[in-house]
C-alpha cells in the first residue's frame, strides 16, 4: 500500500475509534468509519458523501433512524427508554467484523500500490447487509449510485 493510503487508513481508523468510544462501543464498525470519513478534511470521500446529503450530521441522523427502526422491528420504542450511551475514555475499541470485511474487500479488489482513500468508502459501500446499508436505505440514499459517484473520482 502506498504511504498516502496507509496514512489515510490509519487516520480514518483512529477517528473511527473515537466515534466508537463516544458511543461506548467495544468495536470499530463500518458505520464508525463512515462517520470518520465525513470528518476527514483530506479525503475524496467527504465531497462524494456530502453530495448525497451525508455530512457528519446526515450520517449520524441516518444511523439514529436505523437504530430506532431496528428497535421497532424487535417491538421496542426508543421513546420509552433513555438509551444514551456514556462514553468511556479508557475504552480501546478493536476492529469489528464490518470494518475488517471492508478492508478485505478493497485489498482483494486492487493492487496495493493502486489503493487510494476513496477505496475505503467503496469497501464500506459494498456491504450487502449490516448497519450501513440499512441506514443508507432508510435515509433514501441509493448505495449503488453513491458507489458509482465514488468510482467516478478515480
């Protein structure tokens, strides 16, 4: 992998860890990385996401809606419970399955020397199931069209 890509991947994973820690998650998952990409100034992904209405607040809102929708599917109303998390500054979230799969997808599809930051977004968007696809669908975002816009930046 190129030095620039390695630096970006490290940055987005560190920011993803901060996002995971803020919600008291034991793992860094794809939605934390998606949030991190919206906060990164030095990325091709941020404007692609912003064009789809997915700035940091937009992704956060989509994730909130996905969480409430998942609770409702289990017969639980988020309005009934106080479901706020308490951030634990000592917690060191580890890479979760969805992030590992996203990294495997992008590494398996490209030569390491050709990887660019936008490939991280593409790796996340290729997931067929999980929090990110559900959140994007609930937000009315066409994941396929978003991936095509991301590929167009290459």
